[in-house]
C-alpha cells in the first residue's frame, strides 16, 4: 500500500495513485474556466479541501513561486503540484493536460470562426457562462485573500497593488518590485510587521491530515548543478528542434519570425495574459499584419470563453497568422496554432521542473517566506483588478449605464449565492449557466 512521505506518523492520507492524479488533471483541462483565479480556486478545492493531497501552506508556497514567474501561473501551479505528487512525469502530465483540451477546443473554434463566423447558439451558451465565471472568480478571490492576507501590512500591500494597477496602470513587475521594497523597508523599521498572530495554532490546523505538508520530505529537492545543466540543455534542444526543422525544410521566414516572437512573448508575460496582450496586439496587428484589430478582439473573446489559461488567446493569434499569411489555408493556420502553443508553454515547464526542487528547500526560510507572502499580497490586488475588469466587460461592455446588461448582472448575483450560500458545485453550475444563456437567447428571439 502507498505510504505518505510525511514525517507525521498520525496522518491517515496516503499518496494518490498516478491514475487518480492523471484523471484529475485531465478533467481540470476541460473545466478550468474563470481565468487564473478561478482555475487556482478549482485546484485548491480539489487537492487541498477535498482530497487533502497537499496542505494550505504547501499550496500557497507553490503558488507564491509561480506568481514570480512569467507565464500562466495556474498552469505552472498545476505542473508544480504534479511534480510534488509524482516527480517529473507527474509535472509534465499535469502541465500538458491543463492546456491540451483548450488547444483542440480553440482549434475547432478558430476553424469555425474563419469558415462560418459567429455561431448564434454557441454565443448564447457562452453568454450565460460569462456571468457565472465572474462569480467563480469572486469566490476564488475571497478564498485566496483569506489565505494570503495574514496581517494588516499584507492588506495594505494588496490595496496599494490594486490602486497602482487599476488607477495608474503600473505594470505588474513594478508592482512586485515595489511591494518587495516596501516589505523590506517595513521589516527593517518594525521587525514584527509581517508576523501572523496565532501562527502556531494556524499551522496545526493547516498541516494535520494532509499527504504533503510543510514538514514533508520531497525526494530530489535542493540545488544540483548537474541536474540544472541537463534540464536547461534539454529545454534548449526542444526549443531548437522545430526552429531548425522549419528553417531547413521550408525556407519561409514567417515560421522563424513566429517562433522568435512567441518565445519572446512567453518570457515577458509577467502579470498574466492581460499584461502581455497589449504588446502582442501592437506587434502582430500593426507591425507583422498577421491579423486585424477586430480579429484580435474576437480572439480575446474566444480565449475568455474556453477552458484553460487566457494566454491561449496567443494560440488564436498564431492560427490567424498562419491562416492569413498562407492565403486562407486552414492547415497552415492549424500549424501556426500548435507552434504558438508549443513555444508559449515550453519555458513554463523549465521554470517549474528546474526551479521547484530548489524553491522547496526555502519553505522554512523565514526571509524567503516573508518575501513570497508579500508577493502574494500584491497579487491579490492584481486579481481584484482583473475581477473588476472582467465583471465590467460582462455587465457593461460599452462602459456606460445605458449598455448595462441586466441579465448578466442578475446572473452574477444568482451564481454567487448558488455557489457560496447553497454550495452548488462549480461544474454543475457552469452547465446550468450555459443552459440559462441558451434559454434566454431562445426566449429573447421569440419576444423579438
């Protein structure tokens, strides 16, 4: 029988089988709506609250590290948790299947988009889904905020982060740097500033009854120069192989341009998709002419209404780039989508599989813990900004009172109450909401 890696002999939670974990990651790829906050909320509900595979502190420690990295933090968090449970193969399976379903869903939608345009009944399903997703994000924000904001100073950092990004459009990396500097300065002036009250009782509550917790010994952790060099070499080989293949076999400069651009985009996606999309739109629309402004907006809508990370909108850009460059060729568009996905997510696996063994050894370092807790507090403010942004886009798409969508506003409230007050399952409610959108569309059509 499987045994826990924990050093706590009283724990009764055993290691999940690889098959059980695999089925969860596969399912997650199809139900991960709600952007990073919603996706992180789904993972937390399952691996922490339901299955107790890892503790709150272990979960937040992994999340803090992922927040520091460029790329989609939810996908990287899934990779990190998969690595914790089943090593490198577990991390690869978790990270790949978090993205894979959305790749094929987005490919199908992209092909339908260029062939048939907007499909009314599909749009109606997503019309009901969007306000439910807003409610899911709100619930996830509440849950993550309760776990992360552990002192008055953390609340202040979260508030300043929100003000900075919402009112002054301060880039996410600058917010993180500013938060860390404020934390360092505050700790110098008042050493107990970041101390959580009743920390001992909290640790006992969080850590008991989990398979993995802050006291668990994870095999293969710590710094290893040999392992790091090997992992970097493998990542470079995986990056170079398609690049060289297309360079030598086609001689078409477009593929090299696409490869280099999306590699660069993957390395500057600090702060999530909304932080990098203006840069992507500026280059791909105005400089490369891969797609139009309207097509970029449509791609964002598709990305928001499919499971998986919102950064998948870059895959739509890659599809349109190949489709338009090769005179409306669906095959070249599909190839552009797959290449874009490959180069967008390849760095994510290197960051986690190379960095997680090192970062695990810092879990009991008070200085690193204080730093990462400050980063998480700042991220709470950023997630609040994204929540408001998403809510406004759904409820008031034209940002005016006259454009207020009363159905969406009502359904946000109904969804929040259903899931928060009456504990209706998240996935069940997603299905109900999609059907509600379709019913509203049919009824509205009959009235008109």
